[in-house]
């Protein structure tokens, strides 16, 4: 990983005062030098990392990580809390900034969670478990894997293309309606009944799975289709009876 150059720093508006301040303090520094800077006053310099453009952020976040994992960060609750704030902000607004280094970030979040005594964590900084769990939920929503802080491991989730296909499969009874209406025929109603049975089973499985994982919310689309699929299916059956 190379030190960010002028082009990397000018990715965003070069007149941005926060970026200019970050560049003034970190430009040209390697990870060791940046870590020493953070060790001198993490509360002050974390704001620079907060506002860095993508490439500098993805580089210098490792200096912050190295600092927090070392003994230099002992009793630095501000440094640990600010790191959580940075990740929380970026996972919401710039998720691409963290995806490339998530394993290291997840390890650091877990280190903070399990070593609150080291950092001298106080209640005024909030519940560390809830704050990290909130990041876990946001990460799950945005990325293909997420850090499950309640089970101490990385839990894989379906690829986005797979998720899209699952959504389409669940909605098949509704998506089939215009096809059935245009090409009204007995065979279309028969296919519709089979689709509804398939969608009902898939929806039920998805809903149960969402309840058994670390989801903040159950899968409401699947929950809705558990009821809608049978209703549409009965409609298809009724049309079969009418046509016969």
C-alpha cells in the first residue's frame, strides 16, 4: 500500500478546509509516522482522518488501527470512542471507504469492545456494545459481509445479485399477474398456482431466517408475501374453476 499522493488528496474539493487541514498534517507521512502523530493526540488528529478523501482515509485508518491495538492507546477513551464515531459515519455515508479494510476495522472494534478497561471506558461515552452493534447492522445492510459482534466472527451474507434474485422470486406471484392478464389461459393459471406455492415456501423460509440472525428488523417483504401469495393463489384457482 503506497503513501497517498497529490492526486489522491485532490479527489474531493481541494478548497475544502477540513481536507486541507488533514493534508497539512498527514501528507507524505507513512503509517509509522501517522501512528506517532495519533499517539501524541488522537482526539485532535482523528478529525483529520474523519474528513480525508477515500484513498488517504483507506490508508491512514490503518495508522489509527495500529495505534488502538497497541499499548500506546491505554486510557485513551477519546481515541477509541472517536474511532467508533468515524466508522459509524463512514459506514452510513461512504461505505466504499471501509469495505476494502473491513476485516481490520472489525478486529479493532472487537478489540475495543473486549478491552474497555484498557481504554478506561466511561458511561459518558455510551454503551460500547450497542454502538458497535449498530455499526454491525449498518454494515450488514450495505455490504456483502458483516461483523457480528455478538458472535465474535465474520458472517457471510448473500451476494447482492443473489439477494435481488430472492426478492424477485418472493414477488413472483405479483410479477406474474400482468403476464397472466395479457395471456389469459388455463395453463397461465396453473403456472400461477405453482408460483404462489413456491413463493409462499420461500417467503416463509426467508422470514424465519431473518428472525434467527442478527437482523435489526425481520424480513417484512417476506412476511407480507406469506399472506399475499396464498390470496393470489386462491385467485388463480378460482379462475381455473371458472375456465373449466
